[in-house]
């Protein structure tokens, strides 16, 4: 009903403008008094004026750092809206042997009427008597599943199918961690894999329902992972003070949420470029051939008020002094901020950052301080030193880092 | 970056399910313990459990009605988040003569750096000495513009073009009201018409920006209209106690927001079917040929937490005893609730409802109490007595209602 006049509007609405060039940046007023005339410009102006309240200030004195961290944690807790709900105890429903480890299926019950299964990989030789030196919660990227992270066949929910032959793929992060002697837990993201709607990865629809309820996709995702984390800490076959969160792509978002909310998490694997998502929204405004501007990303990334509090680099900075490895670059500007945070926290050696190979040499990276408005996505990626075809789980950086982490 | 694994997920993700029939309702668990296994089912279950807190209770005693109305108003005020900002005074920048009325262009400044223009139609003979008996704020539907509502040529922002010949179209609601001797103000919705981005009606992008900021499309839309209402009440050429809000389609949403927040609005023209949007989300779950379920509607309709507080019929009920005309039907169930509210408020004669002509006869309407889950959009419309091809501004009902309203 509310759509039927769309066509009329499109046909009759822009005769007056058809030959004008479209403003690429949204920042320019054509009026003498400087006021902006399109709604998107008005709102963009609001966004510029409502910069992150908790932005990391590299000039803060070291003794202010803990208070700032506490505020970051409070803000994330407020945004994630984890429910006041005591889930039933997880249940193990199946266990099979795999070469080098046991693979277990556990059911968790994060919400009333709900079931969310996770896979647990336990390296051979690990037991209550000989607990693992640590554990890792492995969070997949967009379109990925816990089965992919375990090197299992797609849809092998009841663990009835044999493991495919051959070396595990790069993406099989849980297996790579198990190879290092860690207990690895692979989860599905909300709406994906076993949590999909009859095979449809319906991120958008689930996100929309959640937003209607005043919740959000990341809130539910991180809650599901929180339930796993809380349970993992009660296991007696691992050192609960050495739990790592490893996130690939979309999976870095629950990593950041859990990281701020749980000071007892030990370390973090951040496998994506370190994006300043607010910069992206404000910069990536170049119109396409039809005059339409980019939609920043899908609504599973929409957390109302998130960007008015902080952006991704601020969150990683607030994880200091806990060990973090960033594996796929970003802006040196942002890495330098994070390095400053680790200095303030007294552990500069605990932050490790790698650029994509293509941008590894200092000489090929453009030193960026402000990302200019009016650019397209390719330009944004290039400025941020991103090499999209080589976006994968970087075992070459991460496995040596794990060795170092557990050396002492 | 976060999209590149989508294809992989789609290709490998649903092998296990491909031949299973998809559950149409989302309500059925395939497990003995009754728990649901898809995220969308989990969230749907949450939505069922979080029914509107302020739902109108027809059994409430009459003396509880004002307290409930106050709570409705508080909730709407909280959701609309109108800014604590004092806009500059509106300015008239142009006036032209039209047959039977003067047409004025006014600029308003609802946000810093912003300009939102409105058109004002002043019937001949109206002045401070001979003020109009009332005024109407006319709010367009999706894809419509203030120019359409004034019977002006599209894009005629500076009023430099002559009025097209001929009788005004049904959609020219501002002219119809001016013909009745009322001062009529036609506004643009956010992102539409003169507020569009160089002719692109970018509701989605603007809504997304607003949601990022913790605001929402309806919040900004209703704020722009609130600025117009507040200014209108200061004009000396009309009776400020007789201001009507008239909303077509999408325009009914700001009508409802303003109505709850401003007890001094005199009366309301609600020109759409009276939708229970929560019922729609919970019912319209039939998968399409590809197994995808309907997206409820675009995100300009997304107001986080709205549906946990109330739905459209509750809001109209809370407008009692102020005169309301609903012109395009809906469920008799909902109209009966509203009639009960008007009885409680002591003015049953002040609520007038019309069905679409196709559904006007009682015998053709199916008496619906609960809308079943698992239906598609056509079925939903049919159950709600909606006749989409005949969705237009119903002068045939509204103009006689105006005559009656001002008869005394």
C-alpha cells in the first residue's frame, strides 16, 4: 500500500534537477546562507556533529586509561542489551573421533525455546588430569559456518559423516587452533549455517526483527557467544584464564563486543582490516552511474548509537594490555593510536599488526589522516590498504603468534 | 570484505536441507523438546513474548483511560526523540496568487544547517481580521511531494511556474482543504521531493544514517512537522485550536506521532487502511518460490521498540475523544476497539470509519480475530479488507466530514 506511489514520485519528482551535476560529497550547499537542502545532507551533518563520545584520546594520561576503559565497557554493555535470562546448562549430544582430536556437538539454550549448537574440538591427550593450556572461541565470517571452521562437510550437524580427506583449508580455524593443543569451540553466527531458516542465511530478516524489538544482530550474536564463554569457563579440562576469541570478518564484531564486556578474556585474533566504519559512512558518498549513493553495509551491522559512542579502533585500543593480533591491515593512523593505548597500559609488545602483503612495505602505503568525502568503495579500500581478493584466515601470522603467546 | 564469503555459504550451506519442505509459519519445532533451531524462529518467539505493553484494553474502566493515554504519549515522545533544539523562525520567501487562494513558500530550519520548505495555501478573504476557521497540515505518502498535494507542477519549488489547468487531482489534498476555507500547509516527507538527494528519493539511506545515530525516519519526519505545527499555532490568521493533521499512506505515521504528542491538535484524517503492523510481521511469513520470506517493509518504517509499546489501532484509540476519520478500512476487530475507546472517552460520534467500496457491505468482510501465520501479502491484504488499486485520497468521505466538523 505504501509503495504504490513510488513510481509516480520517481517519474515526476526530479524534472527540476535532471541536468544538474550531483554533489559527490554531500557537504556543499548551493545556498548563500550555507544551509543544506536534502535530508541526507541534514542527517550527515548531524552525524558529523555527533562524533564518537568515547573516542580514544592518545593524549590522555596513563592513570586516566582504566576509567576510559570502564566507560567503553559500560557503553558496549548498554548497546548489546544482553538479556536477563539464565540459560539452561549446555548438553553434549554427540562425540566422534577425528585424527588428532575428539569432535563434540554441544547444544546451548541462550533464549527461551531456542537451541544453538556448537562444535568443540579437544586435542588428543587433553583431560581433566591434563587440561589444555587454553581455549579459543572461533567466530566465522559472513556466509560461513561452524562446519567450515572445523573442516567438516557442510550440514554435518549430527557429526555422522566422515571428515573430508586432505589438509584443512585456511578457513578451518578451529582445527588450526586444535593443532596447537588448544580446545577450540566453533560457533555459528545468528541466521547462518545450522541457525539459518531452512538453509537460507537470512541475516537481513532476523536483523530487522531484532531491531523492531529494540535489540540488534550483534547483540544476539554476542549473547550467544557469551553463553558459550560462560560455560567454557566452567570446564575443568582447560585453563579458564587463557581463553582467546578469534573472529574472522563479520566475526570480529562479536569479538569486540565480548572483549569490552569480559575483562577476563585472555587474547584476541582480529582477522579483518581494522575499519573505521564511521569514516566509511561519511566518506563513501560517491554516486553511482544512476546517481544513487552507496548503502554502507547490510543491517546486520546496524547497532543504533554504536557510532555515537566509539568506532572499531577505539574498541581495540580499549582491549590493552591484553594481547591482540590484527592480521589484515588498515590505516597506520589507527594502528598508531592503538599502539599508544598499549603504551599507556604498559604493554606495547602485546599489540601486533600485519598489513596485507600487497601493502606490507611502508613505501606503498599512503599516509592518510582524514579520509576525503565523495569516494567510492574501491577508493576507500585502497586508502585503507585493503586487498579484498586476499581476505582469508591468516594462519601464517596467527599460528606463530599463538606459539609466542603460550611460550612462557 | 564482509561479503566475499556469501557465495561460498550459499553454495555449501544448505545441502542438508535442500529437499525438506520449508515451515511456512516458523512456529513449528521439529524436535521432541519443542525448541526452535533457526535464529528467525528464536527472534519471532521473542517478538510473540514481547507483545505491546500499552495495548488498548477495552475492558478498562473509563476513569483509567486518561492515565493510559498519558502513558501512550510518553512512550511516543520517548521513541520519536525530538531534539532539544530551538529552530530559527520560519521565513516567507515567496507568494503568488492562484485562483481562489494565495500560495506561499515558507522556509523552516528544524536542524542546524538545514532548510525544509513548506507550501501554505491561504483562501481568498482570509486575514488577521477575518481569520480562517481552522488549518490543516497535509502529509504526503511514499513517493509523493508537497507539490503534488498542492496541484502544482513537480519541482516548482520557487513557485515560478503557472498552475496546471483543470480540476485538482484527488491527491491534491491541500487544495481540497483550501476550497473548504481552511489554511492548508503541504509538507515534504524526509528524503522526498525537495528534500531528496538531487532528485533521488533516498528513504533507505537516510533512514539508515538516522538509525545509526539512534534516531529514526519517523522521528525526524514528525520533528519537521512539529516545527511546522508549533509555528502554525503562532499565526494570527487562523484559529489555533482548530488544527487538523491529514496523512496519506506513509503520512499517517507522522500523524499518529504528532497526535499522541500534541493533545491540542483538533482532528485527524487517516487515509490508509488501519494496519496492525505487528500482526503483519508475525503473519506474513509464507516463503516465496525461492524459500525466502517477506521483508515486512522498508526501514523508513523501522522504529526500534515501537511494536513493543503499541500498534497503530492502539494509537488511534488513544486519540479519543478527538475527531478521527479512517477512510480505507482495516479489520472490524480494530475499529471496534477504537469505538470502545471513544465510548470510554464519552464521544462515540467522533470516530468515523469507512471501508473500501469493495468491502463496504458487511456481508463481504470476513470476521477476523487472529491473523494466521504463514500467509503472503495478498492474503494479508484480503483479510484486512484492503483494495490496493483503489488507494487514493478519499475526498468523497473527507470533504463531507470537514463540513460536519465545522458546522457548529
